[in-house]
């Protein structure tokens, strides 16, 4: 809810990623390169698909922080 207000089509148009031309999108506000790197085969190829967005974001968090539970900035 904090990242996208539950809107799977939410797009951040103001942060540093957006300023560089790669806005964060979807429920967990993932940028396209991160989505591409952590996309789970068998899920939709669309960044704004809820399941694909969440699984890519969870894979990124696990790789970067050890677990999605260790990501404190969104809380």
C-alpha cells in the first residue's frame, strides 16, 4: 500500500529513476532493468502484472538484502 496504494499500474514520475527515464512501476515500484534481471519464468512479461511484479521484487530483495524482511525503507 505504501509503494503504490495497491494500484498495479502505479508509476513514479518524480524520483531519480524517473528523472533518468526509467520510472518505477507496479505494486512494488520496480524499474524495468530490475524486473528484467529478476523476472520469474512462467509469470507474465509485463512489469505491471501483479504476480510478475511482486515475484521480481521479492527476488531482487532476497538477492540484495538477503530477504524481503530486511528491506526497511518501505516501512
